[in-house]
């Protein structure tokens, strides 16, 4: 398999605000960092990994561990998400486009290496992994003409961008890759299916699964 350049956009400031009803600001930051490290552990076998951060780079904790890993590059970029990622695509194009580029969101702690194997086997100039509610969780870019357009119904927007550029599109559907963690109800999936740091930090915070026989779905509480 060709080496794949991986880019993970990450925002620590006001991290995971939709979880504010169940987690404090400090707890949300800790959860976001745990998810980031879990995602890195899965994608790092593909090739060089760049963490794209709009916030100033912290000098302690998780980021010191990341700095010590030779395959990881921390990039501080003040641009908004779309121009920042499109600039990276253009920069790789100027270098001769030596490898594919994978854009992975930082809140996919259920993802496993086998999911990425399926993604890479999917044909297309662009391969898109849809998230729930019309979002986009991963994009494998094989043709540098492609440009991203996140926010809102980004999955449909990315399909349209590819069509307008005359690029073939593959869609890789995966429960684990499609499960981004944004809402309190998403924490149930982490406790059931998660591995690594993310379920561990939730359990340390006191979260556990709950459910009653008359209910079809499990819940969680702390």
C-alpha cells in the first residue's frame, strides 16, 4: 500500500460544547484529547500524520507525548477549516502529489485499522465516509483537484464538489467510522464499542452503562 499522508484537524478551545450538559469544560478537553490520541493510534500506521490546530500549541501533557513521536507533525494554522485543509491539498500537489491524503476527524474513537483497510480498498478519485446527520468523517483524496467543503450537510456538498470537478467518488459506509462523538447519547457507543483511552476516561469520570428490560436501547449515567 502506498504511504498515505494523514491530516487530523483538531480544536481544543471550547471542545465538544454539545457535551456541556454532562461534562465540564475541563472534562470535555480531556475527552477530546483522549479521542485524538485514539484516532492517531489507528491512522499512524498509514504514514506521516499532521495534527492541524487553530489554537496555540500547548506545551505540556498530551502534546509533549505527540512531539516525541517521529511520525507526527503538529501544525499551528490560524485559518478556518476549509481554507486550511485546501491549502494543505494544494501544498501536496505542488510537491508532486507523492501519496494519497486522508483527512480524518479527531472524534472517531471507535475507528479501527480494519476500517481503514476497507476505506483504502474502496475505488474512486475521492472516497468519502459519511457521518451521521449528513456530515463527513473521513475523506481519502487520490486526486489533488478535490477541495473540501465542511459544515452543514458536508457529505452532499462533497459529492457535488467531486461531480463538478469530474472526479469519481467512492462512498465507504462504516458504523465505527461513521460514529463521531458529539452528543451525550453518543457516549453509550463509546462504552459499548470503544477501545483505548476514550472509554477509559469516561469510566474514570464515573460513566457507566444503564438499561432496563422494558427499554430496547441502553443508556449511560454517571
